[in-house]
C-alpha cells in the first residue's frame, strides 16, 4: 500500500530537511515569496541560530510588507509552546531562551516598525503536522493583537499542494522519490536534458564545426516543419541534433521522436505524448501539459529520427506533410511545435506529386561536405587532447579518419563551400 504524503511528512524528524522542503513549497506556491531568504539554515542545510527561519519583503508593496517564516517538526502536543511561548517575556523585554515563534517575530517587527511605522507583517508558520483547533484560534488572536497576520501551512495543507499541484508534485518527487503525474516547468526542463543525454551521439560534439547548413536550419525556425534533404553521410542528422542541443541549451524544450512514434500516432500531439511517456511513464497528459508551457516565441522542437530506414519512409513523410496542412489533432500544437526531419532525396521523389511539392516548400538542401568543411572538422579533432576515431557519420566520418593529414593541409581560401539553400521544386 502506498504511503500517503501526509504520513511521509508526519514521519520527518530531520528539521533541516523539512525546512528545505517547506521553503521550496512556499517559493513555488506563493509568488511573493520567490525571494525568500532561508536564514535558519546554513549552506549544508543544518539549522543555525536566527530569530527567523526565513524572511522576505513583498516586491513593490506599499506600504512595505515583511513576511517572517518559521518552520517546525515539533510534535502536535508541543506546538502551543513552539508558537505561543514566551509572549509575555517578549512584550516586557525580558530575555528568555524559551521564546516561541510569534514572540521572536514580534521582536523583529518592533525593530523594523521603529523605522517603518506603516509596516505590514505576515507570519508564515509551516509544520509537518496539524495543530488542534483551539491553538489555531489562540494563535490568530494573539497575532492580531500585535498587528500581525498569520498564514498557516500545517501538514495537511502542504500535503495537498504536494499531491495536486504540478510544481508540488515535482518537490514531492525530489524529496520523497514519489511519482509525478503532472508536468511542471522544472520537470519539463529535466526531461529535455534527459532526452539529449540518452541519445547515442552520431559524432563527438567537440568535433562539430559550423556549416552553412546550421544557419539555414536556424533561418527556418518560423516554420512548423523543415525537411533537411540530402544523401546519406552528408551530416544532416548531426546538424538537426545540433540544432536541438542549442534549442535546449537556450532554456527551451525538445526531443528526438522515433519513426515508430510517428507511424503509430494519429496526430502531432499524440507523437509528442508517446515520446514524453517513454521518458516518464507516470505522466498522465504530458503532451497537453507540455504544450501549455510552449508558445510561438518558445516552441517545442522535435527531431524525427530514422525515417529513412523505416519500413515505409514515403508514408511517414506523407503523414508529416499532412500534419502541416490539416487541423486534425494538430490545432493544439499549431505554432507551438517545430519539426526537423532529415530525409534522403529518393524518399521525397517517391511521394505523389502534390506531397513532393509540399516537402520542397519546407525543404533545406544539405550540400555535401566541402574540403573546407573537412579541413575544419579534422583540425578541430586533432586539437582535442584525445582525438576520437571518427569525426563524423557514415562514410564521410570514415573519410575524415583516413584523410586527416590531407585535410589539415587544406587552405580554406582554396575552396568554395556550396550553398545549402532550398532550390525551387
């Protein structure tokens, strides 16, 4: 039987660990607390002496608004003393080691109101357990007498946030190792990086060199679909992967989609859904939620892999072309997804005439490696501490290895690179 989140919280006895969790919840759930400073723990996450466990000022508030934070893993029976203890001593200015959280906050507030009389104050109290009803009433009454509002985060409220909110589920997964069923922005970032890390590289990224093809692919960024057309070994797949790596490094999201996912999917959204479920099977509606984060200015990039080696390349190309023109299942993704598809020219020629025209409309032509490209790649490879056995893909990569000395001696001025722009169909 799966242990409830509330039970997991109740079992927490490490104060530093709970403070880290609670601070993450507050920052994620309360936008005004994004700048929360954790004054109650040291860099190792251990509790340290401080009148407050956390403090923040609400940006742009007028009058100024201070938020004081205290966390506790104190047992329910001792919560009254933890929150309300020492109030009389604090009011009378008597030193005491037994001040409760409200009393500690009151002292800080008095100092601050001496220079900002109109200061507003909210005391946030987090606990891994729930107080009794009498304590809740007494707490709010005592705080109101001091001109302090209370925002209470007991174990049940924290558990609900961890269970139901996508950001809360991410925090829960990080701290408890539980399943995350909804996508958060942080989880989306993580899955994009994981998708890149899981790829078997076609070439050592350190040996990649800039080509005209890279610029032409980037110039097609406003298209929903781009077909990178060239023969095998021309470097088109590496260029598409390189574009994906740059896209993800820029804080956006993207993945490689297999030909099987394209073949089985009735729509673009379904193909994205399948790809995300392969990376994180616990997600319930990954494509729909991922597309909510994407926009025309920050689209998801999908690189289609191995269409050329599939059982029916022409059928997959026809399906991809159809996704750019019909509205079936793709209206959700329109403008928020870009697709790069490397393809051999013979597969384009196998399409019906109308489909061919559409492919050429969205095509970038990848020219063969020039001597200049080869020289750059080999020179870059030889500068590495340990040169990999191949600096490219397919026959061209083997050509690099066999002709490294020849390429090293090529003068860039002696060759002229060919254009990779799309010709008219």
